[in-house]
C-alpha cells in the first residue's frame, strides 16, 4: 500500500485516504475476523431475545458483573451498537470493493484477449519447436482447438491470443453481491416482519389480531392492522410417546383454518411443517396440559368453569399453575396447582409424573384465601399466586371427577378433566425469500470462484531464416491450477502431429 | 433381523473396525520406524547434510496401512448403516451417532482425497484420531438406539447433517495438514528434517494441499449452513437466530472465508495462513464438542 499518511493530505485527500483504507482487502479481512470474534460472547452469555428468563437468572446470580455486561450490551450482542458498527463497516468496505470490481469486470467481459507478448519464454509452460507445417495452418489448428474448448481468442498477424475463465470473476462478484442481499433480507425482516406467540387451548379459536397474542414484536415499518386476517381453531393435539422411555416420538396438531373470505379448511401442523399463509407462518412450538375445573364460591355461585393453562416443569410434563378467583365471595380464592399426567407419590419428592401422557392424571391443590393482589394494577404472572397477603387453608389431591369442599365454607372445586394446550408462534418475514435467493447466488458464486480457473494461452508461428516454421506456445494464470500443464500439453498436441515437429 | 439385532450388529462391527484401525495404525507406525532405522546421513558435495531414507522396505507397510484403513472403513461404515437400520432413520440423532458417523466421514474423505493428493503420510494421524473418537463414543457417549425426537423428523436432517459431517471430516484433515506445516516449519528452521518426517511433502506442498482441501469443502460448508437455515425456518420460525450452534457455524464460516481471502488475495502463504486454518478448524471442533455437550440453545440433541 501507499506510504502516504492522512497528515500529508488535505480534507478531501484525507477522506479519500480513509475510503481507500476502508475498502482495502486488509481492512476487510480485519473486520471479517473482528465480526467472528464479536459474535463469540453472544454464544456464551444468555441473550435476551432468545432466552429472557436465563438472562434474568444470570442477572440475579451475578449482580455486580451483570451491570457492566448490561452496559456493554452483552445480553443483546447481535443487536448491540458495537456489533452493528462492525458489520456496517464491513458491508461498506465490501460494497466499496465489489462495485468497482464489478464495473471493471463488466468492461472486461466485452474486451478482447490481450496482445501476444513479445517474449513467450518468460511465461508459464513455454514450449517451442520447428515444424514442417505452414504458420497459417498451425494458427488455424490453434483456433479450432480454442473454439472447441470455449476460449475467447484473437488472431493476430503471426499469433493467436486466447483467454478463458471469466466466470471466475463473475462468480466472485455474484458471491459478494449475494452477501448484500442477506443484509437487505435482514433489513426487510427488521422493518416489515412480526413475530408473536400465543397459547391456545384445545377447542379454542385464535384470531390473528394484535390483542390475541401473549407477546408480539413487530418491525418499525409494519402496521399491526395489516396482520394476515385469519382465524385458527385448535381442534385436537395428538402427541405420541415412546412407551419405554417417555420420549416424544411425534406431535400432530389438527386445526381448522379460515381466511377472512374463505371457507374453513382442516389443516395439520407438525413440528417441521408449519401452516403457511403467504409470508405468515404458524409454528407449533410447545404444548402442555390445562386441567378443567369448576369452582364455586361460598355463596354457591360458579365463579370459574373451564380449562386453566399449566406450565410443564419436566419431560414427564409435571405441570404447575395457579387458579385465581378475584370475584369469589365472601373472600377472594386462589389455588396453587400441580397437574400430574401419570401420578406417582414419593416420600422424598412428593407427587410427580412418571410418563408424559395422561395415564393416571391427578391434580394436587393448595387452597388460599385473602387478597390476590390483583387490584393494585401491578402486572402479575397468571401462572403464579402471590401469597404474601393470603393464608393457606388446605391441601388436596383430586382424581378426575372428584370434588373438594373447602374448609371454612368458602366454596368448592371440582376436577372435571383436562385438555391440552399448544403454544403457537406466528411469524411474518417478508425478507426470507430475498435471503433464499441470496443463498442460492452465494453458493453458485462460490463454486464458480473457487473452481473456475482464469488463464491465458498464446501461440506464435512464424518462418525462420531457413523457411521452417517455428511455433511456440505459453500460458499464464495467477491461480493455483493443477490441471494447467495437462491442458497446455493437450493444446500442444493439437498443434503438432507426429513427424511434423523437429 | 430385529431392531435389537441390528443395534448389536452395529456395535460388533464398530468393535471390529476399531481392531482393524489399530492394526492400520501399527502398520503406519512401522513404516515410519523402518524409515528412521534405515536412514543414512549423506554428505553431499555442496556440504549440506541430512538424512536420506531408502523406502523400498517401508513402502510395503505404508500400503498395508492403507489397505487396513480401507477395510476398517468398510466395517465402520457398515456399523453406522446398521445403527441407522436399527433405529429406522439416519444414524445421526445423538452425540454417540454424530461421533461414529463423523469419524467414518473423516476416514472416508481421507481415502477419497488420497486418490488425488499426497496424503498417505497422514495415515498414522487419521487412524489415531478415528480410534480416539470411536473409543470415546463407545465408552462415554453410548446411548441405546432409539427413535428421533419430533424436531429432528425432517428430510433436512439428512441433507444438513450429512453436508456438515463431510465438511467437518475435510476440515479436520486440513487442520492436520496445517498443524504438520507449522511443526515442520519450526523443525526446518533449526536444521534438516529428521528421518521420520522425510516422507511428508515439502512445506510449500503442505501449504498448497491445505488450501486445496479448504477451497474444495468451503462451498459444501456454506451449503450445510444454508440448509440448516432453511430447516430452521420450517422448524423454529426463523432462518437465523444466533443460537450458539449457529453462531459457531458462522464463526467457522467467517474464519475459513478469511483464510481463503488471505491466501488468494493478499498472498498470506505459509505460517500465517496455517495459523488461520487451525483457528477456523478449532472453531468447528469447539462447536462440535462444547456446544453439543455443555452448550445451551436449540441444537441440544446430544442425548447426554
């Protein structure tokens, strides 16, 4: 590179210097390695957008360190300013490098092969001999061979100049342009994408609107009113488990889908087979049990009748949850529950499940009275009971159909049965097709740039003082091209027949 | 045969393969030993001195080592297939199977590339590495043959993992070549090569060999990452999510891309390129070992 430093240059010169440095190969390489190094912490520390619960646990455990990690965006590495800075600089460097290269290559595509050099001996695999054939005849043969092997050639007065392998540079440019496509795809996803999750109980219908989601993130440019208009009724969720190990073998979710103006259609969603509505996909993410209960308060009114979503705690789907009855009289009622699909009792562990399917379902309840704390307007987890202002009035284990009359005349609860729930993820990513096109281009470009070899060939044939034909060939390539010698030999053999050469 | 019979056959085939690998390793070691014993130090007229070997005696053992490695490969491959038959699926659903399949890919790619490249000097290293992998798989990672978890039920499992496994096999070979380069570079800086290293190609040839291996397999690795992204899109709702496994696959990709650029454009040959290649290969190994066994994220299928 040049020895000039920015101090020697004025404002414009300094800018030009900066630009040249940024778009130099060395800088691009450093940025590339920096990007690799910068992505490491995100794989070792929990990341907020992937696993917010793990981040919170980590923060609680390491309070002092967490403060600094937070400041350095280390819980959100891939969205952090410094990570963005690296890849934005890298892409500027890449664009600054590839666009001029592309323009040069476009010009080169229509250019003729370069003039035959005066001295062929200095090039690769030079070869020379005297021949009995006329020079024109030799050059005709050369032309024939070059045509057959798809070389681009130019006949000069006493020589032929040829070149092949332009596809290499085309592939190179295509590959780097495809990387820009990835950036575009990411941008489209960030601007126009949306991703939401929702838990739906068997028998319920999900309507695709912003309020139906448990959580929803959307791109800055995406209008939530434009969510794909559809409803989805969860008919049945059918899991299959290995009887010996309890490992899941298969999950099948049967739904009835309906677009705003269409007729209802029965569909099947599986783990690797989402339901697709245009650029919106619906994925089956998780599943669990909802015990169905009927709760009566002290006055005998039914204050709750239906399924309550419980969250699975282990692979055998021991599930926990809370039932909250703020409207019960004379006092607010709450239950902390554990649902065991296949119940087993143990002196040490208490009640737990030994199989994920509901073979021997039991509902373990502890009942609480007092203030549920829902009136303060503070958001509360629906899966946990805040018992700070409550008193426990009893414990009970129920089988399906059994009822429990609560002490102190505060009401009763009946375990009617259970249904399953599924966690659906609804994703809209209009950029993914761009990314797919980018990937195809990237691979094609790579194949061309790594396997096509660009090389030049020359042949010269002229008469010497004695009237004999002197023919010489030579080649040139800047790549590591193992087969070049063989190709040159083949070329030579095409120009010279037996007995002609001396 | 029943599933259980196939599973047992798989185990026996793998044990048999380990025995033959051991014999292959011993033959390869014998080749080196004979070379070292028969080496003569010649003083050339120019005054340079260095050992010379007469390989007429050792050559036979080198060939036997390759023949035994090929036999071991067949047994190993049959063992992997039997495992697949016993589980009614592709034999890469957990860490034990990744290791047995991954090591068969290393041997397979070694034997395949041996036809075009001078790689025979690597027999000792390859058989040793495969033996260690198989041994640790059988003793530490073994899990009984079982069906797949629902998330792995996809055609992409076949495409994505087989591409990754083959790429990994070649990456490890390239790593061995780069490692040999760096070691011999140090040895040669102190004096002539010792007798045991005489059959290894020149530094320049090692450098080129390493580049060719990486250039050959880099598009396949790219494809493997993309196939994984397509699968992730249909399984998890996003094609890229910076899951630890994805992140390390990306790091490996970027490191090899840097290697190829450095070597092709800025003319970084030799030592620095070899270090870069080792670094890239290590990120692949780290991804395989650390992320599979201790890591978190969505790619946790090790069964441990």
